[in-house]
């Protein structure tokens, strides 16, 4: 998708046994299951904070089931100008809670998360399925993060974990106005209707 849209600066992150970089694909030393997504995202942002953070104003987090619509259609400059210097912005910001059992039957069969509801806090959070952007300042909040064991035990929702971490630095999510995700991308491409 990025090549088709002539986007040159992107990486695809996957989990694995060790760190390895091959072209735009970066393998991190973490698992790649649903319950591992908070750890994977924190590792990604930690890596970016140590390597390329100074090269770019924003980093756009996209799931693998998203398709960006043609940049000509969404007028890329207008989209990025609408960020208004926000450090953490998404097309959908959830302000009040969420389903504490959303992850049931999405985790590995041996994961305790399959039957354990999320009991942590729900700050306002940018819905990652609709994508969000982080500034240099927000990415730098992950630099040197090491508390992965606590992250694995306490967090199942990557987007909520990111929001809580950024909130501890005084960074709140904002909506990318006046855009809605439907104007910019298609999401949930792998969902099948039954």
C-alpha cells in the first residue's frame, strides 16, 4: 500500500526471536499475538525514540488491516496541517471507557487474558484501529522504557496502554478535525461477515 501511494518512509514491525532489520521490515524481540500488542507498541516507540525520531515531525500508526485512501483524495497537506501541533491525535478519540472483555477469544489459547477482564483505568484514548499520529515529543516519552513485565501483566489493550503512558507525561489525545477516518482510510479489512 505504501509503495502504491509513493510513501517512502515507513516500516513494518513484526514480532520474533531477536531484533533484525531487512529493508522496511523490522523484527522485534517480542511475540506477535493479540495479548502481546502493548509490549510490541512500546518496543516500537522505544526503538523509534532511539533511532529516527528527529527526522520526522509525526509518526503515523497504522494497523495491518488498514488501507489509506489516495493522498490526492484527502489533500495530504491539509490533513497534516489540521494536526495543530497536537502531540497525540487520532481520527476517533474514545472518551469514556470500553468493553473490558473485548479481548476474550482473541488471545492465544494458553493466555490467561482469554478469561481475565481488563480491570485497569480507561483514560481518553485514540482508537488505534482508526489510526493515530504521535509527535516527536510523544515518541520520546517511550525512550528507555523497561517495565515490560508490568505492561504484560496489567495491559491487554495497546491503545489504552499508550494513552495511559502518554497521560503520565501530561499528553492527552485530540481528534484530527475536521477529518473522520472514513475520509482517510478503510479499516477492518480482514473482518468477514457471517
